[in-house]
């Protein structure tokens, strides 16, 4: 059910002012699609016949972020929040030599001409918001206020993602649109229209020309919008997966030991994890789930007793590091993704861990993500949660001050006790911390006595 918002009211105000000045102005794109689907739009964009210089002159607080392409942001501050409305001038585009931006932009007064250069029919709808203001909760009246030059309403009702005009032309203009088609289909539960799907399969290798950052961001959206399994199935069906993540495509038909993985091969298992990713989950957890078994295909072997993946964690960490480098993840993002891959098998050892080792395991950064990944890993396989339940119970039993106690001594105390600073300090302090975590020492004096016993001063 639609609920009016400050952003919606602000967009209506922008439209009213543009119309009062004698220009056409409509809500456009994704917000119209979402309104027709009964969803609450995240933002509201306006398309208008007014040129950017006119828009800049009509509103006090504006930013010409994309004036070359006819885009101006109108800023609003309602006292509680600050936001912007994107206002784009009707335009037609020239050729796209770089596969992303038009070589030339020509402003037009034709709304239809503007719509026909957009990506998909469901995103090419305009809404006469003034006419529709009193009927946003009535689907029939709302549709009556829609301006549809490309059959977008019919495709919405049919559940179809269809490129506007010739699909190959739309994808050559911006090759990232191939990934966006998959994302919209997965998010909305729609099918790719056959000629649109065929164009993606034919042009899939061209995705290599898109910047890695843009591909990374689109893949992250695919993973975190709550429909990751369907998204990756579509990536595979369209041939895009082999282009953007060949390491994941190689998981297909890599058998696993049925006693541990009755669900099937590594690809099926990974899809089982992706199916559990919730909307708006952290991107590091999502990528950790995708990559946790990336080392299995190259380490697969059939041993006499069963299928084995010797060293798959170590190999997987190296492969995940290369993927993170390729997609230019930040250092912090990379560190957490690699930690998830590196530690995902350690839960099976927790019942045999020394107390100090278990405590260090529990204080891994972002440990909630490690727990979440292990649970998904189990649920996508045997369904046995014994190790997960054990760790949850131990974590509940061990307070933070016990898991991460204040150090009993530091290098300063070692120097005062007659030890020369050097590389050995790290080993000494680690031994003291081990004993502290094991409950063998509890005071600075006990810690120093242990040091003198284990590491006699020369």
C-alpha cells in the first residue's frame, strides 16, 4: 500500500513548479514501476522538457551533477531529513562508443523520444503525478495516469523484463544493462523476455569492457537484495557468470561426498547458501557465502574412501584474494571476506580446541558473520547444526571480559624485568596470553613468574 512521504511530496512540488513555468514534467522510471507494483519507491525521479539551465534557475538549492546529460539534483530539507530529487531533461542520445556514455546528447521536447532511449520497458513509464495524486492507492486509476509509449504496463502485468527497442542496441549502449536485466528479473520474480535473453547470451563476453567497480557493485546488489539464488541462476543461464566470475561457474558438476553433502555438487550447495541471504545483508557476508567453497573445484580428487578437497580452504583464500583484488574491494572488505573463507571449516574443530584457541576464535572480527555463514553452510548441506549450537552456547557462557581480557603484562614490564626488546617479545606475550586465556595465570606477578620459567633471561 502506498504511503505519501516527504520525498514524494517534494517531487510533486518540483513537478508543480516546472508545470507552472510552462514545461512538461512527470514522475519517471523506477518509482512509477514500483507504484504500479504496489511497492514503496526508494526515491522519486522527475523527467521534464525544461533544460538544465532552466531547472537551475527555477530552484534555489540545486546541484548540476550530470548537467552534460541533462541531470540536475534539487535539494530539500524538511527539518528532519535532507534529500534530493533528480530532475532529468528529455533527451535523445547519440552513439555510445565507450559502451557506457553517449558520445553526444540532444535535448528534446518529446517525452516519447526520451523514453525510447531508456533500458527496459518497465523502467520506461511516466506518471502524470498531478492527475494521480488522489488515486495512488487505486491501481486502476493509477494506471489511467500512466503514460506508456513502450508497453511497460503490459510487461509489468506479464512479469517480463524486456529491453526497449532492439535489445542488442540497448546493451551495446551500456553493457552493464545485461547485469541489470538479471537483477530486475531476480528482484521482481520476472522472466527475461526471449529476445532480451538471447541478446544477453550473444553479448555476454562484452561485459569485460565494463569497469570492474561497476560490475562489482552490480554483483553486490544481486547478492544483497534478497534473491541471490535466482540472480545467480540467471547469470549462469545467460552466460554472464562465466564471464564475470568464472571461478564460480567452475563449481558446476563438481561432485561432493554424499554423506556430507546430500544436496549435490558444489554449485548446488553454493546456491543453497545464496538462497538464505536476506535482503540488506552485509556485503561481506554475501561475498563470503559465494566464495566460501571457491577452492573446491581445483582441489577435487576421488580418493579410495571418498571424494576429497585437500587444502581447499587455503586454495580458496588465495582465489578469493585474487577476486577481491580484481574487483577492487577495499582493504577492510577484503580482510573480512577472506577471514570468512579461511575460518568456515574451523567450527568442526571447536569441540577439541584448547580454551585459549576457542576464545581467540570467538573474538574474530565480525564473528556474527562467521556464525551466520556456518549456519547457512550447514543448512545448505546435511542440516546438522551441532557445531553451530555448541559455539553459540560457549559464546553465551563466556563473557566478553573473559574472551578478551586486559593483558596482564606488556613489553614495558618485560623490559623492567631485564628482557631486551626484540622479536622474541611477541612470542613471550603470546605465551602469557595463552596461559591467561587458559586460566593458568591471573595476576601480573604470576605472568612474570611464567615468563622467567619459560624464557629465562640471559
